C-alpha cells in the first residue's frame, strides 16, 4: 500500500502552496463561510476552516486576487476528505474540482 508521500508524488498536477483567505458556500446556498486556502492544483484544493463540512458535500469556492485586474477563481468542489487541524480547533478540507 502506498503511503501519503508516495501518493502525492504520483499526482498529475503540481500543488501550489497558498496562504490566502477563501470564501465557500454549500452548493445552492447563499450563506458563505471563510477558510484559509493551504494549497491548490489543477485538480483540487486543500483549505482549513472552523466550519463542519461533510465528506461528499458539494461546495462553491471563491478565491479573490489582491489585484483588481485578476478575476477571482470560482470553482465547485466535491469534499473528499475532512481531518482535524493540528491544533484540533478546526478542519482541513480536501476537495476535487468538478
């Protein structure tokens, strides 16, 4: 069985480390929540939040740019994994871009 490092090395997309605020909402809902984007790739996203999110949920994510000339990134994801943060005060959410 492959460990996490071996799995990450087999990914098709480069993961770009991030440290920026993102907004997210459940698909079909107008209520938004805040998270911190940890990394982003062509296939998925990892962010932390204090909100409880279920595996399998579909979320709308918006990452705004600090440049007025760059449009925000808006994608729909399927939540694949939810884990407690290292300090146990929130959740790390891994999702696949749909």
